[in-house]
C-alpha cells in the first residue's frame, strides 16, 4: 500500500508544514530510523540494555496517535500513528542509557509523523523509541529539535 504524506495527514487529522511535498510516498523501514531528536531502534538491536518494566501496561495506539516527544526548539510533536488494533505502546521501560521514551509493538506498518520532518513508516515488529544524543567536545548532550 502506498501511503503518502497527504493521505496520512487526512487520515489522522494531524498537519505538517506547507513546504513538505504532500504527494511523496512515505518510506517503510524495518531498521534504525531517526526523526529529529528521536530515534527508533528495533528492540533486537538494544535488547541487552532496554526492556519493558515487569508488569508494564501496554496500551493500544488510538486513532489520534500517541505523542512520543515534543521538540524542544520548535515545540512540534513526534506522533506515533497506527490503524486501530495494530499497535501497542508503553512508556514503562528500563533503559541502562536512560534515553528511552517507550516501546511499541506493531502488527502492521505504523507511522511517525512530525510537522517539520513529515512521515516515516515502521514495518511490523517491536521497537524502542529513544532520545538522540550527540557529542559536543567531550560531553554528550541530547539533540534539541
């Protein structure tokens, strides 16, 4: 199925900035992908350092989506959107690097939508959503989007 930015924004009611090409097909990736100040990582890549808390509550992603992170610089949200019944989300995670925002389990393609960055698709699987960090000299700091 070819999902475009226009069809995804119509379906979700979320908006993106006018400079983004609305007819572009949103790519679907089953590996690492970054969107501004967050990064989505297949759980298998970080399973040694990230896991759901014991007894974590997994919630269905509603049709309005789940706001994962609001950018510090512009205040724009990164939103996880999915068709009803296809994705579960929890923010109850343990992460030895203390960067995890949460995890999601997708049975079908799900999308990350951001007003400035547009959309990206995640193939079915289990993923960790983390803040990104960057090196500044000898120090690490969180990416501010």
